[in-house]
């Protein structure tokens, strides 16, 4: 009897270790299975992701507040230091902008007159929602941020996201209270663009670097450094003419674009609720295009 | 009497959940926007330090399912391929638990050296997986910087974990 008890005890420890090893192997396999499911990009995974981010959104919102406060304080001090210089610069800029305002008003009226003459369809109005970035840090492999507004605020997949400087990216996942923005620098970002002056069309393709590339430029197109790049509106998801950046580096291969929106300076963004009813780009189509990209 | 057992229960609950709460906090902290240029790309893998430390010193308080949950949460919040960090954290956890006799010494340098080995190994594997996932050769430079920042932060976090262990877990 005693000998049997001892044997039992000797068996019990390896059994525990075996159970632990089995559990470990099980979770490793589960992680690998998740990776395969994520690659397959099925709807269920997206649902799970949006539910989790919605649940975490309030906590992240609170956690990101001190950072916002510190940044604001630092900004405040910096602003105080170069107040004089800034003031001089702004006065100059104001004078220039007043001139441009006059030009813009005149052109606006002229445009309106031509449009009515030609009976051109007007672009639908763009209705922006302001959202705050509550999570940023995709790590080395992805360039995305989370914002604290979702479907309840009218945000849908595929909508353009901008800040004061220009285009930031587009919505790839819309939860109830939070949404994920794919930045235009991300490896998976493809945006139809047009060179503002020459009107040549291209695709702005992110590659995880700070400067996305211009792909599919017509062979005849002359691209030179400093050219402004704006959205073309092709595909009907983005309003046309949103500022993106300037051609910065012609390099050996494809020209690179320096975006106007500096990722690190982004705190608040505007999500542009833009629908083209006459093209029938409703929710279903927007989802389809979003999923297809 | 009743109150005393209640506080006793609360204390033991705090002890049992302390490592988990710490790592959960690190997971959330690592996705908070900082506004520091390029920091979001090379954000240190804070959760990896936590999983490593507690898997070495108190594996009973850092069970495998919890590591998996933290990994998936980190994947979802950071927007990366879901399952990637879960897999890497599990690898770290598995190595720590199986090599406990070697790693769980009083020597800080052994612990740090162990972490450097494990972190570099896990991230090389991670980089290979991500390249396969996106079917493109991604630059390894941000990963190298990220690992370096993480390794540099290990002493600070390990010290904080050690202090919390002294205060809460050995009382």
C-alpha cells in the first residue's frame, strides 16, 4: 500500500507538468489559428476587434488624458518663448491670406456661375465629425490609430480622416464608440490621388515609411519635387481635392510624397462623412470597397 | 472578525492578481499616444517585460491563459495581426517557465541577460511571421530599435516589479 502511494505521488507531478504543457501547446495553436483567421480577414474577426476596442475605448480615453495635458503644457511654454517671432510671421501670413481670400471669393462666384451655366452636379456636402486619438502605437509593423467616435457618430468604413494640415488616412474599422484609422503611411494604404497642377492621376501607396510612394503614374507624366498631391475622388469614397502632401523625393524608383499631416502632431482629427447618393455609394458599397482594399 | 477576514480576503485577492493587473496596465500604457516623434513605431514591448518577469519569479501568478489573453488584447488594441503578440508572449512565457532554474536567480544580470536573449529571439520570430503575413519584406530596423528600447527599459521595470513583490507578495 505504502509503495503504491509513493508511486501515485511520483506520477502526480509529471501529470501536472503534462497538463501544463498540453495547455501551453493548446494556446500556442490557438494563437497560430488566430493569425490564420486574421489573414483570411473574415467578418467575425472584425466584429471581435471592434467589440474589444469599444470596451477598451473609455479606459484608453482616460489614460491618454494626462499625455494630452502634458503636451498642451509643453506647447504652451514653447508658444510663450517664440511669441514675438510667431506674431510677426502670422501678420505676414495674414496679409497674404487676405489677398488670397479676395481671389478665392472671386473664383468661387465665377465657378458658381460656370456651374450653373453648364448645369454641373454639385458635390454633396461634407459633414465632419471631430474625434480624439486615444490609441496610437501599432508598433513597427502597422500604422494605425484609434479614435473615440464610431458608428453612433455616423462614422462608417472607408471615410476620409483629415486634420488641419491635410489627409491623415481612412476608417478601416468602425465600432460603436471607437474606430480604427489606417494612416496613409501604412503598408496596406492605397489612395487614389491626382497631381494638383498637371492633373495626372496616381495611387498613393504606403510602405510603413514616413513618405508613401506614388504608383501607377502615366509614363508621359512629368513629376517634379514640390508638386502638390491631392485626393482625386476616384472610387467615390473621398471628397476630391483634399490636400495630402508634396512630392519630396524623386529618388531612383517611384517618387515619394511628404504628407502635410505630421503623424506625431495629430491629436484631434475630423472624419469626413461623405456620401455620394447619386452614385449609390451607400453603406453596403462602402463596406465592400473598404473590405476590398 | 468578519471585517478582518474580509480585508484578509481582499489582501490575498490583491496578491493573486497583482502581476496580472500590472501587465494589463502595461498593455494599455503601450498604446497610449505620446506625441513623441517616431515613438509609436518603436514603442517598447512593456507587456513582454511584465510577462517575462512574472513568469520567471512567480509563474503561479502568471498562468498561460492570462498570457494568451494579454497578447490578444495587445494585438487588437495596437491594430497588428491578431495572434502575433499572443504567440510571442506565449513563447516568452514558455521559455521562462521551462528555464526557471537558470533564470530565477538573485542575480539581476542573469535575469537581464536572459531577457535580452528571449526578447531578441521572440522579435526575430515575430519579424519573420509579419513578413510572411503581409507577404512583403519589411524593414527590420524599427524592430531592432524597439527591442533595444525594451531591453533598456528592463532594469527600471524589473526594479519596480521587485519592489511591488517585496511590498505585496512577501508580506
